[in-house]
DNA sequence: CCGCATCCCCAAAGATACTG
DNA sequence: CAGTATCTTTGGGGATGCGG
C-alpha cells in the first residue's frame, strides 16, 4: 500500500498494518503459529495471492516470521514476532468496539472456533493453575491451560491433557454467547478423561 | 469496501472502519468538529472524492454526523458521534504501537500541530483546573483547558483565555518530543496575556 | 497435498478539473 | 467552500497452474 506520508503515529501504524487482511492475519496468529493453508482456512474470502503478498509484507516489516519446523515433518509455519504480539491491544480495542458498534451479524457469516476462543485467553482465574485440557471443535484443536493469572489458549493438540472435550461449532457458540449453559452443552459433548476437569473447562468457556 | 463476511468482532469492526482513510478521519475529529476543507487539510494526500465518499460511509454507519451551524455563518461541520468517540481506544492503541513499531519517520512527511497535540489530551494533572489557554501554531488554533482530571484540548479559539501562546510548528515538535525545553521555546514564542499562565501551558506540552 | 505464482477482471483509490 | 465528475492507476477477488 502507499504510505500516507504523515508524521503521525496513527498513520505510521496504518502504513504497516492498514492493508486489507493485514490485521486479520495477526488475529489468526494470536493463538500461536499457523501454516499457510490453516491461515487460508482461517481467513475465508482471501485470495491465495493476497495472502502470500500480505505475509511477505508483514514479514519484511518484521511483524511475522516464517519458520520451518525440523524434520520429520518439515512444515513451514508463520508466527507473530515481538512487534506482532505488540498489536494485541489494537486487536482487543477493535474487538471491543466491533462487539458494540461493528457491522451487524449476518446469517451467512463464516465462523471459526478460534474467533470465539481468542477473546477468552488471559481470562482471570477461570481454571486451576497447571491443569491442561484439549478442546476440539470441528477440525480445530486447541490446548487450554490453567495458569495462575488466568487461562491460556493455543492452537494444536495438548500434551497429556486432564480431559479432552469435543463439541460442535454451534454448541461452542451457544456456550460462549450464554444462550446455553455448561450443563446443557455437556450432554452433547464428547468427553474423554477426567469428568470433573471437563466440567471445569466448559464452565470456563461460559460468560461470567 | 466489501465485507469480510466473518462472524468475528475484529473483522466486523474493520468492515466499518477498515477502509483507507477511515480511521484517520476519526483521528481528525478527535479534537472536535471540523469543516470539510479543514479535514482536507488535516488529511494531506486524500482525494476530494475519496474524502466525501468516506464521510458518506461513516455517516451512514452512524460514526460521524454532518451538522450545519446556525446563521449568520452557516458552515457545515462533521462531528464524531458516540460510536465515533468510542473508537478512541482503537486510535490510542494504534498510536502506541505506531510510536514504537510503525513506519519510520521520513523527512518529507507532512506534519500538523493537531497530530502532536491529540496524544496529550486527557493528560493527568498537567494544568490547574479551570484555566483556559489559546495555542496557535501556524494557522491552527486550539483551546487548551485545565480540568480536574487532566487537560483537555479542542480545535478553535478559546473564550477569554488566560494566555495566548503562538509558536512555530518546529518549536512545538521540539517541545513535545523533548528536544527543547519549555524555557527554550518560550523565548521564540509569541505570548499574549498572563506570563505565568503561558509558562504553565508550555510546561504542560513538554514530556514528563 | 502444500505453498505459492500468474493471469484476468473489477472495484476502489489517486489525481485533477470543474461546478452550485 | 463543499463538494461532484471524470479519468487513470492500483490493489484485491477468483480461478488456474505448477514446482516441491
């Protein structure tokens, strides 16, 4: 994109992340590194050329790094750098504003589990510290951990989780939006491991 | 712009304010209502057609309102609505990020006094409550007020200011960036009214 | 399959001239 | 002053192709 050419920190920020899809790429990387195709799936509507261009831009701006994981599965993943993680307050401010004043929800909007889970990260005291859970929604898998300052969520499988909970996209949406209780969802969820832990996880996903 | 079509508050926010120039229009309205031509001047590089399109978009999105001031000078001004003012945290987060990670400053960047002053608004306890100042930089005029929770800045002339301080763009930049002291700037400033008040104002503009 | 690059087309932005 | 009209240029959406 062309620079605004203004000596103003707002416009200088937008010179870097003001391009279409740019901030949404960062949103996708909030829960950890992702592969190109997973980014494509998390950004429905983006063209493959646009995504690769945006990743190149963000990489040369020092906001994203491309890393190749070691064998035996040499996949390349994209990851937010320090500067990229520093955009979290921007994303959070946009999220807060969008909830209240953004475009109204349309019934054919695309939807992803990670979009519902990201705002729950760093929620205070929702889960016992040290507990590890695996949450599966559709083909998305997340590791949820209880930490002393709240809960953390990352994309990918969990190591030795206390419980594995699998539920549908609709159930997750109902749960996080408050239109269903943890108890409601529990009956339709597929639970593996400690039942008590699974209950903790479901309660942690419901609004306070 | 085309909607992202995603049920995510971040993208739903960007559906409304993600267009080029949109957030910068809100930046220009942070210090109060502005006329079309003043917006043009505060947004160097924007085309007249693009600005009018953006204002129309933002108005129909309920973020900006167009108001015609009563006679004898029937000028039309644009003003941020409640939803527009609610974008302040977004602008502030972008400002913070841009300071540290944004595009580096170029020597031919355009520059405006208001871009330097906006981040100073609502600064805590910088000026005695109730005091009123007028600050003139080039052809931009601002009203600065001491309030109990900090200082407030608005565009336009002040009513019965305790002091009127006029200084150059370079001096303001030097002052707010810390490369010049209030004492340095004072000698080159044009001061009208209470000298003590003028000193207060200059000190309030310098970094803590 | 994954990770793009290329191509074509259209919509939006840039630039400038002009008007009520 | 406050825009509209017009033209050019750029960037994004969509499809396809292609090497590893």
